[in-house]
């Protein structure tokens, strides 16, 4: 189990981590902010693409989203992906505090 913490306070600000030892990631976003946060993954740690995540309030839903504009928790399975990050893809104001929790599902 591992946690990565950080804040997003500008356009293209990033909180990210190497997750190759994990098979799922949970992201918590708190704070007072206006903007859009994009969830992203990478194989090489340089080139990132958007990754759809499921908001915790929608656990039984099949709807996934690559972005969020509010506080909350989102989760995604990341088996085989070594890099994950959260990027402020549009920014108006404030501070979004991000906690990325990575773990392995018990086998």
C-alpha cells in the first residue's frame, strides 16, 4: 500500500507516481477549486493518455469518466500500467488537494 499526495494550483499541474507494483488506484480530490482534472496513464512515463475512472458515488454504474470537476473519490484498475497521474487540464482558481492510493488486491 502506498500513498502519493500533492496539490494542483495551476494549468497543467500534476500529481503522479509510479504504480507498477499496484493493480488498482484510488484517487481522492478535496479542496476549493474551479477547473477540470484529467486522470492519465503512461507506459513510458513521458507520453500520457486519458484514463477512464469510476466515481465512488457511482460504484454500481458502468459509466466511466476521464475527468472530474468536483471533489470526491475515483477508482480504476491499473494492472500492467506503470505510471498514473492526475493533471489540472483546465484551471480557473483555487487549490485541489490530491491523494493517490495504490495497492494490490489480496490474492
